[in-house]
């Protein structure tokens, strides 16, 4: 069996993880300091978000040089050290490859600006006059996706910030450059790669306005995407068994994700999709609030889990990352039932078919940052939308309410290591504020309590390694009609696994056709799960994982 199926990946946002030299910015040496902690949790891979040379307009997702380390984060030696020490502890490093776009400070773009035709072909430069962009497409961060450059006298395409210019994958030279970067890092001993918004790289052959939307339907899972990905993967040997690859797929479909990950296609080992994280977007708009739609969430998971298994595809399964608010704040209770919620959400994900991802701080139940003033925000997207929502005439109070729930900065506050000043993140002034609750929620506290969220995650990671049904079992939704309850069954040969989760703050009676007294309780977030024959009473945000063979 492929090793990634029994693995668990831990995502590190280096800037906010641990600062080793007191400049307020987390760094590679800081990660090195915490390897024993990560080993103790039991994870197999560490995915580090970009630390390459960058002007940091989008916190490193705007790359100026793919093969150099930004001095903010350390040196090449620090990275080599980290690869070696993590390797000794049995953990592989995964890098974040941002190949949809480069920073406009990248040498290629700079040459393009000053008229070098070869490099203009690396991007999408289009003739035009200011005020009349080639299409009406919108940037994901707000505003037009085209920027007019005075220097070049042309427009260029940017699906994200205007300092992130889209690369032209149609050009074989661009694809060769990308392969060179991958080979460079592979030779350094990197064990895996995450590919940023990779399903957006194949653009249509003609530029046309989108009368129905923001343009995404023209370039999402675009015309040559599968061909491109196979070429990159095969030519750089990323299809090898000991390499882990994950594609970040924006607004994708199940059929495409099956193709991206079915082994016969030789593309990726797994992919991320975000449909389950849009269930609180009113009318599909991230900036319109509504309570999350639990039934929809349930349906999305049930459908994806079932169909991916049928098509022999493989998903990365997760709640949190550096772009999402904290899951305990979003899908449960981050006050009285914070720990129960954290454990319940973890059980749902870690019992699923797929490779589970943990985002730093999730394993101690960290909550949203809940900033109250615009000066506290750092994220380019939040800062843009603060202005955009103001221009739409919304009240400041409402805008703050929206940012408090939706800002990506909610999950970018520093990792909470202990209850001392700046939560043990830095001895200086952190680049972004520490969450006010650090005295109560931190690693030191978690490690001192055998019943903590941390040790619960540790158990879940071990269970995946011990039970084939968790790794390889099929997936069957159960109790689909019961409101507030999420439940599923997994089967592998004679082994069976049942997961029940109560997404509400009140006790719920549940159960199915099985006599649960015959089953072994693998894990629960309450000391005494109440099982009587076929019936099970789940406490508020309660969960139980059962096994039978
Ligand atoms: O994010 C891709 C992406 O489309 C979103 O998750 C995005 O942050 C969200 O839609 C905004 O509402 C990836 C990275 O994870 C993100 O941090 C980068 O900003 C983005 O690509 C551009 O590289
Ligand atoms: Ca530092």
C-alpha cells in the first residue's frame, strides 16, 4: 500500500510558528526547535508554506526566486539542517510550490516589463488601453484580474493580487523552468510538494468576457490541465511511491479530482477541495455572513467520500489551513465546549478515507483571532475587502463583524506555546498579534493534561496506522436524515468502523441497526459513552468511534 495512505501531514505557517531570533517573525530555526514536539504528535510529513525569496505581499505566495530562501526565514543551511533532523526523526518535508503566478519582482517578470519578448511570453501580456481591460474577469482578492503596466504599455493577467502575475503554462519553456525548480528541491531531500491553486494554470485559448461570473469557469480545471500535470509529474519523477504530492484545487469537481488522483493518470497522490468550507457563504459569497448549513456540509462530505472511493481517487481531508478561520470557532463552540468540539471535529476527519492534514494550533484547539481594529489585520485580502465593503456602503460595524468571522488572519495568529509573554512565540514584537486566550490555550497546558486535545490527536494518528479499515475501507453514509448528527461506516474485508458525531450543543439520541454493545469503543471525547443495545446517547458535541471485526 502506498505510504501516503497511512500518513498524517502537519501544516506549518513558518511566519507564525516559532521565532528563534526575536525579530518577531517565525523562521526555519524556530521549526527546528519544535521537531520533538511534532514527532511526539506522531505526524509523518511537515508541509511548510512558502519561505522563498519574496516581497511578502501575500505572505510568500508571491515568489521572487523559487530556489532561494528569504532571509526573513533563515538560510539554505538552516533548511538543510531541518531536512536532515526531520529525516532522522522519520518526518519528511513538503514544500509549497506556487506555479500559477510569480511575484512581479521575479526576474522573469522584470525582464518582461522592459520589453523582452521571450519573457513576456512567460506571462499573459495583452494589448489594450488603460480603463479597458481585455476581459471582465475578477481577481480572487477583489477588483479586475488585469493590471495595466505603464512600463510595458500592456495589460497582464493576475488572478490574485496585482503583484502576483499569472504564468503562461502554454509556453513549454515555462514548464521546463518549473521542472528545474522541482528537481532542485528534490535533490535537497524534499519528500513532497503541495501545488498552490494548481487547477487554475491552464487558461483558455481565447480571452472572452464572463457574462455569468468572475471568469473562473474559463480557467478552472482548464482545457489542458491534466496533460500539464502529468507532464510535470512524470518528467520530474514525482509519481514515485516515496513522493507525496497534493494539488490545491480551487472550485473543482469530483470528476476532475478523480482524474487528478487516480494512480493510472500519473498526476497527484491527492488533492484538496474546498466545497465543505463554503457552507457558510451566503449566496456563495465569502463576504456575506450566514450560519453554516450543517445538512449541506454533511451531504458534501458524504458525496465526495463515496465518489472518490468509487473512482479510486484520493483526497486530502482537513478542516483548517492558513486561509480558513479556525474550525472550532466556525463549526462548533469555541467557549464552553471548545475541547469537545475540537475532538469531535478531529474524529470526523481522521476516521475518513483520505490523508488527514492538521494545521498548526488545531491540535491544541486554537480559536479565531477575533481582531477588533483594522490596524491589527495583516492579510492583503482582508485589507482589500475592508475597502471594497466600505465602497459598497456597508457600516463599519458590519464590516468588522464580517472580517472577524472571515479573515484569513484568524488562523495566522502566532502559535501558542505557553502562557508567558507573546505565548512563547517570540521574545520580540510579533508581526501579527497573539490571540488573547494564550494563557488558557497553549502547548504547555496541553502537554500537562492527559485528556487534552493534543493527546486525542495523537491517538487518532496512531489509530490510522493500526487499522486497515481506516486507511483502506470504503465509505458509507449512515443516519443521513438525522438532524445535527454526522455518521458514517467504513468497511474493509471483515473489519468495520463506525463514527458518530453530534454537531449540536445538546445531547442527542442516535444509533442504527447494529447492536453497539458488540463493538469496541476505539475513542470518544467523553469518558463514558452511553451505549444501550442499538442506542447511543451523544453528549453536546460528543463523538464516538467504534470498531468491529
Ligand atoms: O489559496 C488559494 C485560494 O483560492 C484561496 O484559498 C484563497 O485564499 C481564498 O479563496 C481567498 O478568499 C492559495 C494560498 O493558499 C493562499 O494563501 C494564497 O493567497 C493564494 O493561493 C495565492 O497564491
Ligand atoms: Ca525570526
